């Protein structure tokens, strides 16, 4: 069947019927994700690296890899590999757990805290640029709609 609308090859940003509704929202989310990834890449981070650094920086103390995995909603082997990459980049270091010799903790290095701060600035720039596209009086209702869509 020659369907002029090939959904298998369409990306979320393509103009499709109904693009003002759910597909439009997916297109906007895809665009936002791309902008976020570019902002993070500009400071040498990926989204998973940024979110892991965020947890470590906000904790203010070493965090177990199990707690990181739980926070990131992934299996421990994934967080171990991610911490390996962060450690290789000099952003995180592993430390012994003083209360459990078998456990290993992770903590952000000064470079990791600095890179996290730079990434947060880059993300805020993207957020401000996108927010400037929405009229001031439309921002609060827009945020309420987003919250309602996120609620279960």
C-alpha cells in the first residue's frame, strides 16, 4: 500500500496530521531534548553524566553506587560503567565506605563540580531562550498543563 504518510520513517518533529496535539508535543519534546544535548555536549557531558553528577553534587557527600543506580532507575552494572567513565574523565572518584569495607562510594571531584556548574549554566541558557518564546501571561498556564500531563 502506498501510504503518503510513512509513520515508520517520520521523526517526532515532522509535520503530521494532528501535530497540534500529542504529536506536536512529542515534536516539541524532541526539539528540546536535542537542544539540551547540544548544551551539555558544549561542556563535555551527556544527559546521564549530568544527572549522575547532579546527584553527587547535591548530596554533598559520597554516595553508594547502589543509591545512584536506584536514583537513576537503572541496574547497578550500568551505574558502575557510568561511574567508570566519569572517573576516567576526572569528574568522579571512588572512595571507601568507612562503615562497610565491601561497599564503594562515589563523590564528585572539584572538576566534576565545576563541570556540573558549567552544564547547569548552559541548560539555564537554553531554558531562558525557550521561555522567552512564550508570552509572560502564558507561562503559568503552560507549566500547569505540563504538570497535569506528568501526573499519574
